[in-house]
């Protein structure tokens, strides 16, 4: 897992800022920041998701794609 910019399959960009652990289960969690303004959460909102879910694939238009794709630019 690299700390940098990721592109979500729903066309939004995020910045992974850290890997943390759930204090109860010790599951690895990805702490990431939205790189856009959301009406619901505001600008640059922090989010958390299990590392397992962050790295998994999903199906879009009958095609398997990465939920979050690492972006190597800028």
C-alpha cells in the first residue's frame, strides 16, 4: 500500500495518508482524504475503510476493476 493518490472506480480521487489498526480487532485500516468537496461531508473529508476492502476489486459493466487504483502522476 502506497501513501499517495488513488482514483476510485466512481471517478473520485483520494489521498491515502496512513495505515492504522482497529484497536479492537487489529485489522488494518486505510485512512484517506477525499480530494474534492462533498455536499454531505465538506471539503477534504477524512475517511477510513478496511485495507482488505480498499484493495479489493469490484464489478462495473460486467468487468472486474480495482475499487481504488493507484495514480502515479503529479
